């Protein structure tokens, strides 16, 4: 699995961004996927996850109602739509693939990690 995240950038508070993660090896369609985020000096934080067919999703409380995770297995992509962005959402966002169809919020649930994409939200 080789994951590549894109779509980050600079946005004002209240704005929106859509992140995308592409699996170039096309092997993640049977596995859960997730987005995490990380800021300097802090541990990697769970943002959202989606099961292998997309029927089950989970979100961190801090993003619930503002972010939406989705996936397109035909295109081997997973997306994160981020609305009503806040300065505290500023971080490097990383996509991850688990090694099973359903996975939780822990980093240990995920075997494959992509390079992150930076999201900066200005106040």
C-alpha cells in the first residue's frame, strides 16, 4: 500500500477544504481507512475512520458535525471534507490504511501511513 495525501492549504476560519488520499498500489479496498492529524510536540490524533465498504464511520468529538469521511473503492481513494474550519484544526493530516475491514481510533490499528498534507487555518 502506498498512500498519498493531497488537498491541504491555507484557509480562513470558517472555510472549507477537501483532502484526498490515493492508494497507488490499489490494495486498501478491503481495509478500513482513517485520517489522523499531528502538530509539533503532540501525539498523532485520530480524526475520522471509515470501514472497508464505507458503511461504518467514526469521528473525533472535536470534528463531529464539521468533517465527513468518504471513500471510493473503484478509484482507491478516501476523502475528508472539512467544513467550518477552526484555527485549532491546523495540523499535518495523514491518511492511514488498516490491515482489516474494520478498525478503531488507535494508531496501532493502522499498518500503512502516507505522507501528510498541511492544513493551516488562520483566524
